C-alpha cells in the first residue's frame, strides 16, 4: 500500500467537492442520502477509528465526539448519531471537517511510512479497505449531490459537461452462453470485499444476455404502452409503491410540452433516447422486463459473462457523470449504470465476515436487498471488478441504476 495511492484516493474526494457551494455541503435531501460534509468526515473517521487509534501509539483523536457523529453503523464501535438527522448539523463546519481530514492524513502518512506491508498484512489490508470504502463514498457523494440539486427549482448543475452528440445505438442482440458449471466470486489476486467470497461453483442453464443495457427510448415505449398503469406487469410490492409514490417515470424525469427531460449532474437536459435508462427501482426494472417478455439476469449469469470482458467503460474517469449511448460492441457491462439482477443479496456458501468490528461492513445487510452489478458513470475505475456485488433495497432509485435483459 503506497502513500501515492492513499493520497490519490483521498484527494479525489476533495476534488469531487470542488464544484460545491458551501451550502451544498450541509443539506441532506432524503433519509438515505448524506450531506457531502458527512461523507468527507465519515471516510476520515474510518481511517481514524480502524487504523490510527488502534495502531499508531502517539495518535490522539481529533475531537472526542467525532466518533459519535461520523460512525455510520458500527454497533460494536459505539453509538452513533441518527442517520436521518445528519443534515441538521451545522457544526462541525465544513472548514472543521477539512481540518479533520488534514489531521488524519498527516498521521496516516506516519503510519504508512512505518508500514511493512509484506509483514503486516492486516494493517495493509485495512488501509486498502479504507480506500475502497472511500471510493464507495465518492460515488455516494455524487448521487447524494444529484438528489439534492434535483429538488431545487433553480436546477443547478453540479458541473457543466460539454454536450456530446449522442451515438445512435444498434438494436439489441443476444450474447448466448451454454449451460454448465461456472466459477463465481473473487479471484485470489487483488482486493475484494468479504461478500464476494468464497469463490465457488454455480450451475447455470443455457441463457442469453442482452448486448447492452435497456435504453431510455425502449423504456419510453414501456411508459407509452401504459406500463405504469398495468398491475399485471408488477410485483405486488412494486405495484403498491407505484400507487403510493405516484411513479410514472424514472426518478428525476419530468414531462414538458409532451417531451421528457431529466435532471443530470450537468443540469436539466432532454432525455437522450439512446442512453441507458437510469434511476429505476428494481420494481420498475422487473416490470419492464416482464412487459418485454424477458427477465432480469441472475447475478451469476451477469458475472459469467462479465468475467471475460475487460473492465472498461463509462466510469467516473470519463468525466461524463451520466450514462451514455455506446456501440453494441462494447456491451457496457462496466460503467454507465449499475444493473439490477434478480439475485437476493445473500451470503455465498461458506461466507465468513471479517473478524472484529469490520465484520459489520457487509454481512449484516444480507437480507431484503438485491444485487446490482457492473458499476456506473460515478464508479472509479480501480474500484470495480466482475465479482463486485453492490446491493440496494428494491424501491431505491437514487443511485445510477438501470437494467439489462436476459432470456
Ligand atoms: Fe461508510
């Protein structure tokens, strides 16, 4: 684990905050979202709590109550401030939080300078985990800012990205693979979360996955065909949600004079029919697939296909910050949108959570959520891989979530 890698990840978080006004840092637009200020502090707390306090003898915490304010959900570490109230904290100030980051970075530099990663594999692993954790929060920071700016009638852009002429996409084709036993889960080389392990075998029937994600244009056909009004297309929980929430389109969509527009991180834009549809819940993805006479892939079908594909695509580094149309040849398995799968977020056979408090990182969430695969336009390139399992509740829509059909 090098100092350069640590500095690169930590400074990217700060870089992502650069377009924000001071006021943007503080507001929490929904209970599931967090203020940018909280993301900046919580990722810092992770290094303080899991590395500096236990492992650097000279270290003194920056503030005695920051552990309470910036612990997210680690019950074995201590109590924590209620999540839905994170946006009510005007103190510590943004400036205080940046000073907290500088304090922790300075001491992490000392710890990294002493670290013999070959011998102290546990510490090296925790540093790497802290950086992957921070990368997860880089994506959340962007999706939470999008949620915040989208509710503002001024429709502010987070960062104006030059408008690109859309690529006209080809009709869907199908990528078939034969029935057989496939190995899934993390390979032994490189970092992986505990929820990707152990690697194990699964039996897959013959199946076919679509050559690209479902586009906005295809999703508009579903909407125009009355998809949101036909109970027969929906799971019972989904139909209840459609009616309770009044869903008629993906999150952030708005119809003006018969045309669909949507809020993006570059401001309010006309919906590009060729780009992958985004900000749909599992329920909407499932209803679309049923309407299309297809289904959603399982996470293992997705992984079996993605394992042979290079990890490249419209990821955070492209700078687009929204899903984009691409040629059929790229398949868009990585980047653009996280793809809902029909797989429950459950432990793999033989799953063992990490020991100690870090065992709370993933394992305790393995109920009532579904797995999404492939990363999005807000996922850092070095953070995603074929075995990566993201997970959200079926009604969630604020992440860059889309779908790919299977048959
Ligand atoms: Fe976290």
